[in-house]
C-alpha cells in the first residue's frame, strides 16, 4: 500500500512539473510528435508525409506540435494549431533543431505560439500568430529567419532571450501590447533598404522620399532597432505557375488590400483596352496585376516588388479605370537585377482598384566584349586561359552563363561566374602544343530566353603554340659561342707565331664559321 502511495505521488509531481514553465508542452494526450526517425505520433494525427522531409497538415490540431527531427519542411496549408487559452502551453515547439521550416500555419490561443529553443538555421514564414500570450519566442537560438508572418492581437509579439544573429523582417506586428521583448539579445530587424523591415502598428513617421519606409528607425532597445520600418502592412502573393515557376509578388500598402489577381492579354498590335491609353506591345504578351484595396482618407500608397521574370519593364500604373492618375509614381524605385520595386500614391477616398502592367519578357540577354587572357596569339602549353564577357539582360536578369569549348573533338561545358557588375568569367585549362581550342558562350535569362556567341557568325578560338619558340636558336648560341671564342683564341695565337699568313687564315676561318652558323638547322 505504501509503495502504491509513493508511486502515485511521483506521478503527480511529474505531472505538476510539466506545467511549471510556460514553454513546456502541456496535455500530452493532445500533443502531436514529429519524431526523430520521421514518424508521426499518433498515427491518426492530421499530418502526412511521403518522404519524411515534407510534412503537410491535412486538418487542424487541437493541442500542440513537438518537432524532434531536423532538415524538414512543415506546411500548415492554412490549418490551425488551436490552444485553450492561458495555461495551454506551447503551440509548436522546437528544441535543439536545425534547418526546420514552418510555414502557412495558424497558431492561436496558447501561452506561446511558437518556441525555437537552441535552434539554428530554422525558417518561420507566412504564418498567422494570434490571440497568444506570446506569439513567438527565441531562446538561446541563432541564425534563424522569421519573415512574412502576421503577428496580431497577442499580449506580447516576439520574445528574444539570449539569442543572436536572427533575421526578423517583413512581418506585420499589429495591436500587440509589447511588440518585442528582448533580453541579452542582438538580432537584425530589417533586411536593408531593399527588403525593408517590419510593419509596427505603433510606429508613425514621415516618408519624405516616398518609398514606403519610415525616415527614422523603430527603436526596440539599446541593442536592437528596425532601421527601415514599413509604413504599411506587408503582403505576399505566390504566382500561378503558368506565369513562371516559383515567382512571388510582394507589396506594402497603408490601404487594406482585399484581393490580388494577375491577367494576361494574348498579343495584338495595338491592344485596345477598356481603360487607360492605347497600348502597342508588338508581339509581346501584356501582363496585368490588379489589387483591390479599400481606404477612406488621406493618401494611400503601394510599394510593389515585381519579379522581372513575371513582367518586364517598362511598367505602367493606373487607378481604377484609368480616369485618375497616381498622385506620385516611381517605376524605378529599386532594382537588384531580378526584381524591380515600384511605388505610387493615390487618393484613398476615390480608389478601389490599382493596376500595374508590363510585358512578358521575350528579349534574350546581350553578350558583348568577349576577351581572353592570354591573348589568342600568345597561349603556351603551361597557360590557363581566362575568358571574360559582358552579359546583360535589363528585362528579367541573367540566370546563367555557360562557356563551352571544344578540344580534339571533345566538348566541355563550364559554368561562368559573375566577377563584378555585368562581367562573367570562366577558365579553360592548359593544353599541349598545337592543340586547337574553339569556344562559345551561352547566356540564359530568368524566363529562359537565351543567346549564344555562335549567333555572331565568327568563332572564338586559339592554337597553343610551342612553349619556347626560340629554343632552337638559343641552343645554337649556347653551343656556338664557346666554339667561336675558342676558335678566335687559337687563330690569334697562330697569327702571332706566323704573321704572314694571319690575314688569309683568319678570313678563311670566319667565312667557314659564318657559313656553318647560317646553315645550322632550327
């Protein structure tokens, strides 16, 4: 009886300890585990996997998810990890994990929505964290990326404790009592001026340069600040693969964006639209982005990032049916080679639709100024040949450049690297003398238009010449000079002994020496 009582007491204490700290998982009976071996427990959990790498929610979880496996992707597919309020523990718990992605998940009504403890290189993006005591916590964690999440109506937004070098940007942190709690931590809260920082609902500042980013930092504490706070909410939209693989349009707006669509128009010349000016697009397909927005007062703005693989410049921005022009427009706000950032503003009280259009990119890259070192006439057997080319594609950007060379009937391909600016380079290895090398360069842009130097009508080629072309002469000089010296010395001595015959003897010897030297084979 006494043994039974002790056992019961131990079980009770164990249960109580599991509830002491809010970052521990409560209610084991409602907990789903992704185990270290890749299995899912319980087997009836609404999560499936075919490869033990990609885990997809097929329904909502009422309780908790504990991740015990590295190098996986967890896709919530819009489903929810639902808690029961204060005391319900952690929604999604990662401890001592590496390279885990959590995306498209709704986590609500927990003590802490998501906890990353002792984690490295994890990616938390496109999740909605709402109605939690803490939305997300980083504990003793580094080099994680927290991006594109909606953190709304939590008591505390993001907590960071003894965590460093994490990147936290492009999140919407709205109506949270404490936006960030940071202790003994230093992290990056922006992605620089190009990507921007986060939208903080308690931040208000001027935007004199019209770029959708506040002109002064958002202060967090003495170690942390968002240097490029967004002045509107951040939105991201995955593009239908029919317009290009793995493309995404992102937007920042102080209007409420209710919807987004993309349209295309089959080539016509010219294209007559029901709104805006007549557009002549030659044979290029026109593409349109449509944003449905709402806003009642003051100026609204849209800061937009467009993949050039989706739409090539030039870009046109119109309001509603085109009867109203933007108050301010800049279609060259930023450009990183693969994306173009636009910005325009409008009167919100009269605006309901925002249109942006451009053309499908059908223009191949341009390859110019192909050079090599050493030059074609000066390549020896010990020489590697460095080939350089200027490759540009202002429409969608250069995706790949390849050098292809032929030697003795063998064709070899080498990936070229971007040295700086628009200069690409690759190295052809050394070859033996008399080897003929012919090479060409092919460039591909981000919509798979391609160009090659073979289209220019002349080849790039060189022949490897002997290593030391004057070696024969050098050998003759090395062997002849000592003989000449010896001969002159001997004749001089004979001249002194026999002065009468010295002149004719010397001339005869010089003529013979000259004749033998000139006729010596190379």
